[in-house]
């Protein structure tokens, strides 16, 4: 035991909650079954509450993590003993949990290192497979998969704790209906595609924050990277797009220091100070792409292709040196893979910067009629940018006004007007 003040103990508990709670919760959910997710959360909270009280009185144990796991195991065993006739636990473990002679050993085995990792993956699959709104999914993932406290999530999302609590409650109910299994081989590819998308949404919420008070929230980015690394470490689930996703995150985070000015406004890539780009992050991203190239599982998916585009930008010494023809070709593959009109818009921009502005404009006009884009502000914003590139100021400003009327954030509106002014000045 070591002597520490109560304040020090609270700090230690807070750090351990962030580092260990998601692992312990995943195992408890595995043991109790997702239908008893609320019970798993209660046991987790009790373990940390007992740790706080005990450590304040007795001092910090030599191995705090082992103490917490032992506490959670013992409480899980007590809960199962007292609820054998009342609750149904995990189907495939129920026989061993009901027998007194095998109960302790079964719970002990579930808390072993490899099992903990498996259960974290099960939790990722369960959370990402739910059909829920992003506003509910992000706080739930931050709490369940990343180990953030309710207060920390509320601060990160700039929402009152009570709002986050309600969102967590609604999502918890849905998780109770989910399977908590590894997907069958024939289901793995489609489920991994969902997981990739959800993790990138979490990353994007940080990198392109929807909150104007904090245009970049690096915590979200780092949590998404951490979850992607969990997938990478499991050979049975990782595929080419998993590696591409993590590479893309590294390419993006490498530019974070150059993306926002002192007032918190976004800086477009052509004005970013490339000396601020993190070359070590770029190196890691390129290594991941090499691994992806050697991993044919899943084929070249969306995130692998987007990582190739990000690499093309990172390879350019300046914006003028960008290999736009290569980017146009990669977008052609991306459009075939995703059938995404947004990818089509981005390709149109690349076509214009590759030298054919008229063709770029024509492509955007065709995409304007796509059902998914008819009410979007994006096509008009791009047309305004490209018409400014041709020197047509009147049409550029008219389309910019129409775009702003349809939507977008104040940051996007400001950036659009600045881009038009720069293009017209050239």
C-alpha cells in the first residue's frame, strides 16, 4: 500500500476509469448478456465506487487494475448467485454460470487477457450494428467503448449532462436487443463496413466538428484511432479497408495543426502551412497503406481509396504540385465502389484543378439533379467556387448566396466567400 491524499486517489480513479472501464464493461456484458446491460453497468460502477472508498481508507494497492478486476469479478459472481432464478444470462455460458462448481472458474476465464480483447470487439460490433441516430451513437460509443464519464462526454459535446444522460438511456435500451457474438464469416465483411463507417463518423465529428465553438476536437479523433487500432490488432477481422481507415485517420490528423487559424476558422488546404504537417504521422499512414496493399481481404473499399487520395495530397510539396490527374483516377474507382454523389462532386473539383474547369462545372450540374443532392447546399457552393475560377464574379456570388440560403455552417459560409474572392483575384 502507498499513502496518497484523497484528491490523488480521485485522480487515479478517474484515469483508471478512462483506461479500464470499457474493458471491464465489455466482459460484464458478455457474462450477463446484453439484455442485462444495465446490470453490467451497475456492477462496473460499484467496483469503482468500492475502489474509491477502500483506497481512500487503505491506500493505493500495488496493482490497482488487478484490484478493480478482482472486485468486478467477485461482484459479478455474487450477482449471478443471487439472480439465478430471476435473470437469464449469456446463452452459451448459462450452463456453466448456473453450476456452483463452475461459476467462479467461468467468470475468471472471461476476465483473462485474450477474452477481454474478444469482448471489446464484440462490444464494438454490437454498438456499430445498431440503427441509431448519430446524436445518440456518439455519446454511447464514447462512454461504452472509450470509457469517458458522462460529465466528460457532456463537456466534449458541449451539451448539458442531463441531455447526454437521456441519449445514453435511449441507446442502452437498444443495445439490450443486440446480439453479443462474433459475426459469422459470411456476415463479417458487411458488419466491418458498418464498423468502419461509424468509427470514421466519430473521427469526423472531431476533425470537422459540428460545434462552431470548437472546430477541431482532437479527443474524438484519438478515441476513433484507438478503436481502429483494436481492430487492426485482431487478424481475424482486419481487412484492407480497416487498414485504409486507420491510414486515412493518420493522414488527416497529420494536418491538424495547419487546419485552423487563431480565430478558430478553417484554413483550406491550398493555404495551409505544410511545414506544420506531421511527417511522422504521414510515415505511419504510408506504412499502413503498404500493409493494406498486402491484405486483399475485403478488397479496395471506400476508406482505402480515400487514404490513397489523402496520400496524393501529402506527397505534394505545395498545392500547385498536387497530382490532380492521379486524384481524378482514384475518385473514379471510389465512385464505382460507393456510388456516392459526394465522391462525384469531389471528383468534379479535382477535374477542374487538373485543368478542365468547364468539364468540372458540367459534372456538378449533372450531380445537382441527384435525389440525394437536390436540397443540398454543396453543389451550389462548388459551382460558385468553380465559376469564380473562370472569372465569372456575378454568377459565382449569386450561386454562393443560393448555397448559403440552403445550409452549411458559418465556418463554411465564410470559407466559401474567401475562396471566391481569392479565385477572382488570381
